[in-house]
């Protein structure tokens, strides 16, 4: 791997499985279906004895389980067996152009490559080329570290977004893809659409890099966002925030044990990601809703009403819906504390929950799931408005990170699937 370039993104050595049922190999990102154990059980049954990314990743639903250490041990052993048995085959160093056909038929486009973790900082207010878009929950990193620090390969679901309104980086590849070698083409499990990957030729690789360099020009960036000395933000994390944060944490630990020449050239300095254009029409931002479990719903509502100046009649301010017993009721907050309704609600929930021993908040993709959970007596749900895609970069540049779990890129079944791997040892 060469040293970093001026954009922090470059071609990588991607590993793909050979002689494998790709439909069973490729599994949805670990942070989906976190309140639906039946989903993960059905995937386990479907995969059976086949090689699968299910066996080398840790679904978030199991993070709090008593047997999490045993699960991590099993993951590391499975990774070792995949490496030893040569399940994975390495492509030449390069980019892979990806087309994901979603359930609704839209095609989401991206480019697989690696980012230099030296150019990424997830702390609030960072001015690096690559930044988190939401608050990083530090408690989510240690279990992921235990998987990654002993693993020979990484299997990411990280999507970084670029703000490329003129469509100069990814979109030109649509016309060229027929000249590229196709490296995969298959249906994804659970009716989640399909995916194709094309190995990008060297001439196009150069054009991608030049287009990204143009996007990263300081003067153009400052004019675009009307800012001074905020640092150029080229890549905003759209998905896989905690996975990228874990890669950074592991790399920082590793650096302490190495000389400069060793860490400069170490594969763990880089992380495999897909970049997508925030202006891609197939990319939809959806709110991530909240459900509070094991709580007195009456007390939650009464506390919210006294925490803020609220109204159940339309008025100036921010609004969201409270869901109880499956019924929705809209509330307006006249004195919000955040730019976004989600931030205003989250401030209240964080304060409220800290004194409740049994209560827990889950972050839910999809309104139907919130309504279902809220039918139980000790639960309450909150449905939040969607965030405009055009707000993302400017908000991160001006305000730092968004409230955690602010938005999701599409429905749960449209999320990125684990598929490509890369050696990190």
C-alpha cells in the first residue's frame, strides 16, 4: 500500500470469496434489526454450513449478551479458517464500481476503495478530510475492537458520502462499466435487491482521483459552504460510523507498538469503504425513530411536557409524534435546543433515562416496528421527521456532529451488505 495521497482515498486490495454461494455469503450490516432476534435466527438457519459474513461479524443485537466473548472467539476462529482454506481471493490493487439495485428498483452507485485513517477523526469539532456525521458512542467500540484487533481481515459496511452536486466522481462510471471486468453479480438474501461489482481500469482510476482532488480544493470548498478555516470536509460518514471508529482505535493502539516506517506501511492504517454521492437519487435519508422500553409511558409524557414548552396544537417550533398503545399523537416543542427535532428529543431522553435503571432506548428503522413495540404497556415510541440530504455537509461543517442516530440511508433492507473483505495483517 502506498502512502496517503491528498484525498485520503485510494485503490485497495479487495478480497472476494471464490466458489461460494454469494447469496448466503453476503449478509446485512450488523446494526440492523436490533430488536428483531427472529430476523437473525432466520439468517442463521438460511446460511447453514455455508461460508458467510454472518460468521465473521457480530450483529449488534448480541452485543449485550452474556456469551459475547464466546461469540467473538468463534468469529476470530472462523476468519482464520477462511484465510487458511483460501475461501477468499485477492483482486489486483484497484477500485471496484458498485451498483446496488434496491428492492424498489432504484440503483445506488458507489466506489469501493480504502481510506487513510490518518485523515479521519471522529471527535466532535474535528477538521479532518474524513469526519463522523453523528456522535460516536464510545461504549460500542470495545466489543468491536475485540473482533478486529485479532482478525486477519476486515469485512466492512462503511459508506462515506461526498457532496458532488455536479456528479463528477461516480456517475461517469455508468457509461464505462461495460468495458470493466465484472467481479460479482447476484441477488441479495431476504428480498433485499441485487448487487453488481465492476473492476475499474487504470485510466478511469486516474479520472476518479482527479475529480476527488478537485472536490477537495480549499477555496472552492469555503465558497461552497460560506465558511473560513473550517478545514476541508471531503468524506462524511454515512453508514458504519462505529466500524470506522473501531478501525481507527485499533490502528492507534497498533501505532504505539511500531516504528514510524512500520506504521506508515501497515495495512491496518487503511480501512475498506464504499464512497457514494449524497446527491444520488437512489440514496434516501430516513429518520431513525426511538422506542423506550421498560418505562412508565405516562411519566415519560408528563416529564417531556415539563421539560420543554410544549403544545398539541400546531405552532412555531419543532414537532414529532408520540406513539402509545399503537396510537400516534403529534407534539410541538416551542423552545427546541437543537437545529433538528431529533436533537431536541434526544437531549430530553438522555436526561430522563439516566435516572431510570431498567429503561433502555432502541433506535429503530421503520415506523411499523415502532408502532408494534409501542403496543406493549411498558414501552413508548417516538416518530421523527426525515432530514434533508442537503443539510448534511453544511451541518457537519458548521456544528460538528449531528445527534447520534439522526438519519438512516434508506430502509433496513436497503442497507449495505457485508461482501468485500481486505487483509489488515
